[in-house]
């Protein structure tokens, strides 16, 4: 976020860019290892795939150079699955990034298709039960996958990318999540022409009243209903505030849990959302969240955590926390987390 304030081409911009890239690589490694090792945590719920896919593609498109063309085709059908929206979004993002990385000189086409598929008993995949499935394909015009490494692409830490360009965890994490949700990821590839990754996830029959509010019913975080942002580290607080304000959100920022509690208690209905650090002196994140929810049980809360913070997703959910963000979050991750929380 400080990077956007520095002049491109300057020594400061180059140093900040290198520091930020290193921080993101380490953060992503921790996130991918945690996601891969986490067998079953949290409650699964009905997830509408179309709005989640559209939101994710919008965020990903914004991060791509104009030389990469993205095409998407969504057929009419039933696209509700039982899962965790964060994990399903992880599948989409990991496969999409893998497709983008396969394009030579960042030039080419990525095609995303969503359809329904029925797996018949006589044609059932060895890892799929017969029934109705969501079929998501992500196809690229990249370098393709050679036969000698095809059997290894879902192995943890296996990568053909240059040092510092890949962690070797994106595909294994996506594969592990799909398998946990009762699905699979199939791969077809022709070296020199590209690859097709196909995700099958079992479709959930929607029940009346099961899915909550409509997808377009989102809370507006405007001037009359801002985000309350809490972090005791001034540089993190100011950079996150700038990122949120540039994204169109109104923000009230404070440097302590005590101050946040006092401001919130004055008018609990004023804020649309709270984003708070976990480790703070005095009133820390855990205590702050408990007391905020005591005052207003429906307040959405996002927790911002560092590497050394000891809190599991299960504990966070028990406290009433809707999302967790690992520091340092980038603007896209902030916006995606806010969208998920405000969608309910």
C-alpha cells in the first residue's frame, strides 16, 4: 500500500516492491501449508458458486496484465454446493494463477466455464459417486504439462517454476479441498498448447429458506456507516486505511482496543463492519470481539493476524469472527474478505 505512494522507477519503489514480494511469498507459504494440513475445520454451509466465481474473477482480472485475455461462460443451471466459500474461492484462485503462470511472456487466453454435469453409474469416475455435479473448467493457452511430470503436479512443494516464483502448494491445496468436499480435479494437457483443469463438486439441492438473503443484498459501508479499523501498529493501520478508502469504503481508524470499544459503545449501529488486529496491549482482539458482540450480536468482524498469533479458525468462529486475514493483506484480499462477510 505504501508502494502505490512511491514513484515508479525510484530506488524507494524498487526496495518496497522487493520487500513486499518477499513478505507475500512467506505469508502465502504459511497460508497454503495451513490449508493443506487442515483436514476438517469449521461448519460447511450452502454456497452459491456463480456470485463467488464472478467476484473472484473480477479480483483476478484486476491483477493481470492487459496482454492476458480472460473469457468466461456460465451456463444456466444449479450451482449451489455444500462447502466453505473461502476454500472454494481458494480452488478458483489457485487454478487461475497456475493458468496465468503457464502463459509465456504473460500473453495468451484463460477460459473459465461453469456447467452442470451428471455422473452416471456406468461412467462414474473412480473418485466420484454417481449424481449431479458442478463442472468448472479453467483452460489456458500456455506451455502445457509434459507427461513425465503429470503424475507429480498435485504433490506438495513440487514446482517447475523459477526459485521465488512458486511455492509448489497451489495445486495440492486446490486438490485437497476439492477431495474433502466430495469432488475431484481432472487434468488434460498438450505440451506447447495448454492445459485444462476441470473441477467436479457435488451439487446441493437448494431448499426454500436455506440460503439466507439474496446475493445482491450487501451492506453499504459509506460515510453514514463506516468500517471500524483497529490496529496498534500505526504503519499497518494507516496503510490499510488508505487501501480501504481507495476502494470506496469510509473508515474510522483507532490504535487501541479500548478506544475502539469506547467509540463503538457510543453508537453500536453506526458501523457496518469491524476489522481488528489480534495482538494488542490492553484490550486485545479476543476481548474486543467478545465485548463488541455483547453490545451488538450481529456486527460482522474480520480478524487480522500475524505469523506468531495463536488462534485457530474454530476458535475464531466460536468468538463470532466471520473471516481471518493474514498480515500483510493486499487490497484485493481486503476487498474479497469484506465482500464475503457483507454477503452473509
